[in-house]
C-alpha cells in the first residue's frame, strides 16, 4: 500500500492538470476570417467585430483576426448593413456575409418643379439651408440672411430702400426665385423668413435646366411651411429685437469753416445763383462772425436781396445730435391645426425698423395661410 500511494497521487495530479488546461487552451484560440457583401461579394472594410474579450475591425481586404474561446458569439456591425451575430464552433477561418440594411440615411432635397430627389443621385451641385437657422437673429429680408451660408454665394444689400439684394453665385447674378415650385418675380421683401421651411440653391445651368434661360446661372428654391408634423393644434411665437447705436467709430467733424469753396460763399438761390452756394464741400469762409448772406438771412423788401447775417458755427457735434439709436423688432405668430385628413397653417409677421436717421423707417406686414 505504501508503494501504490505515490502512483495514485501522480495519476490524480495528471488528471487535474488535463481538466484545467483545456479551458486555458480554449481561451487562447485565434480565429481569422473575412467579411463580404452578401449580394456583391465585395470585401467590406471597417466592419466592427466584438466579443467579450476584444474588439477589432476589418482591413481593406475585409479580413480580421480575433482571440476567442470556443463557443463565443461574435457580433458584426457597420453602417448600411444589418447587425449580425455568429457563434464560433471550432472553425479556424470564418467566411461571413452581411446583408445590406433596408434603412438608409438618405438626404432628400426639392429640385426643379417640386421634384424630390436623393442628393447622392444628383449629377450637379445642390446645397440646402433650413429656414429655422435664419430666424434666430434674423435679417428683415429672407435672402440677405443666406450670406455666409452657401458655398460660392454672396449677398449684398441694395443701397436703395426696399430694392432687391444683389445675389451672386460663383460671380454671376441670380435672378430666379421659385416658391413651392412656382417661378416668381419679386424683390423678396414680400417673403417672411418665418414662413420658409427650406432654401435650396441649384448651382449652374444643368441644375435648373427646367426653368429655362432665367436659370442659366442657377436658382434659389424656397419651400414654405405646410403646417405642423404633429397632430392637434399648436401655436408658434417668434420675436427678435435689436438696437443699433450707429457708427462703430464716429467720424471726425470740423466746426471752423462753413460751406463754399476757396473761402468764398454767398447764398443766392442754392443752385449757383449766389457765390458757391451750390458747393457744400465745407471749405468756405472761416467762422469769424463776418456778415454773409445765408439761406435764412432776412430779405430786403426794397432790393429783394438777402441781408448779411453773422457767419458763425451753428452748434457743435451736429451729426451726433442729429442721429438717433436705431431699433428693429420682428414678431411672428403661427397657428397650426393638423389631423388625419387636413393640414392648416395661419401665419402673421410684422417687422418695424427705425433708422438712425430721423423720419426714416421700414414697416412690413406679411400674411400667409395654407390649407390642404
């Protein structure tokens, strides 16, 4: 019995090592494989493969290698393909096929005549801007709000009040605006930014070929809001207010010389009938109190000529005292009613802008109603 105990102990030790070494060997198993498209058999790069221990991705040829245990589950995922889980049962090399996903992330834009198309299927340049991006700190004109939003598009406001802005796309002027599929002739002041869902800029003649010669350099398509996407009754309010103090750097002015030229001036009729009275380059006589006929000088009833009055400066900082703080307020209210068989939207916008110059203001009211 004393000789058999050591032999029995050795056998128990060997069996113990065999039992606990099998899982250790299984944990160090390295498996390779390749991932391809199920329909085209094309190799798929960047597929993420995960298990409990490790996460790897496929290379340019779709191949990978991962450390697993026998019986592990591998999960494969990538954009545009369905999620797939496989169980490893001892294979050294795995050939895996992924099915394309039925759900695609496609961007859709409205092109000519209200036709909706996928951006990736278009053969020309199109860029879209959401209307909600231009109403937070908005401009009075909806088109001038596009400045800096579209590549290659520059917008310059007109120096004349209520004239259409100058819109240049790649150096050429855009004159065609299309609202809900209908080409319009407009100075764009009668459009309220609060009523616009999206702006779509078609770049080049091929983009806007359906609109003819007016669109030879492109077109700007405007899609208006058609009501709320949620059922029921909703109310939308938007208010923007701003104050304009005028100049960032106030110009330097002088109060030593009056109107005229070469230190000479005498008022006649303001049209050249006097002496340099049609020249206001403010390099006339120096203000020294001398008597000079001016526009408000009394008229001699006998001779009919203006009498000389003291030539003095009419106050200081006249420009600063003449200007006033500008104020701009824009308010919109929109009522939406949406049901199974109807969609209604009523919108009222009002804009008031007081200029820094007295007696100059802009007052616009826009009314819009849609029903289907």
